[in-house]
C-alpha cells in the first residue's frame, strides 16, 4: 500500500489546541496556512509557549477559521474572539489567566515554528503515534495532542517517516500529492510531550520510558547521525519557494521525488 496523508492538523495559535483540516495551502514561507500563525510574547519579547508556561495547556481553543474566530475556555470561563481584530483582548484574556503581561503577534509568512530554519510541516505516521500510545497506555488522540505534528501518514508501519530524512547535512526530497517537500531532520522533543495535554502536569519518567522503547524499535533504515539520543519523534521539513499556493489534501499519496 502506498503511504498517503491520513490527517492534517494545524495549530493556529502557538501552544494551543490544534484543528484537523481536510486540506492546507502552502504559504510564501513554506509553512501550512494557519499553522502557528499567532503567538504570545512576554514583556521581554520572549515567546510564551507551553515549554516555559505549562499553565497555557489548561486553556482550550476551539476554532472557526471560516470566520477567523477562536473560543478560549478555562476554569469555567469562556469567550469568543476575532483572531484578526481582537488580538489585544485575546492577549489580556490569556495574560490574566497566566498572571503575566503578554502581547499577541501574527506572522502570515512562516508562522512561529519551533525550528526557524525548517519551517515546513512536521511529518509523522499514524502508526508511529499509535505505537507510542501503546507504550504509555494512552489514547491515539492524547498522543497526537502531546506531539503536535502537522502531517500524519497512513499506509505505512511505525517510524516509516524516518526514511524521509538522510544523514546530517543531507536531505530527502519527496512529494505529498503535488507538493515537493524536503525532509531534513529528526525532531528533538521538548518537555511538552511528557505533560498531560489538559493539565500541563508532567510525568517525570516519560522521557526515560520513551527512549527505552524508541531505541528498541529504531528501524534499520533510520540515519544514525540524526539520533545522538532517542528522544526524537517526527521529522522537520522545508518546502521550496516554487511550491507556494499548492495545496496538501487528505488522501494525497507520498512518493519519493
């Protein structure tokens, strides 16, 4: 069976809930439209994200992108905002919840990815997420929310996405439907996957258990220089400038370029 796109998830507001979509266009900066398009910053101009502020994971975000709306909910309070026109009000709401002063910024070009050099979508297989879910006795949906990848591939075994990167310093070109993508790097994980995605409470044994399983199930084709340790999952990509405005869709097949 040829691998194909099984799920597409964008995260319109960095460090908040994602939204599954049927398709996503490629921006001028090589990211998916709407992905991490908005982010919060503290008084020192540093990103307010779940790595540094676990309490942000207690905020639920529900989107209606057709109308550019987000509904934020936490601790029995809920309010709907326009993502374009209510950014100051959104920042006040989030800042009040976190107990700090924050501002909200928008970047339509690349969004605000964790990896500024590899702004393309992160890619993983659904089978990989299910394998990790089984290690911890979690649901697939909870595992998805912990690792927050953009593109999930069906029709392939766990960790097949490791074949879409080469040794450090090289890249692997492949196509997702009509879109050419370059797989560059295995994605090193931060503390966020170790936390409950609803409460932000961390499992202190998570990384140790993860690495034990990952090492034991590392596929033979995985490029060794990409894995100085085993707390890696999904791959980081870039999308060339000539792919702008092309569209990725659920069901698109994966082919080596």
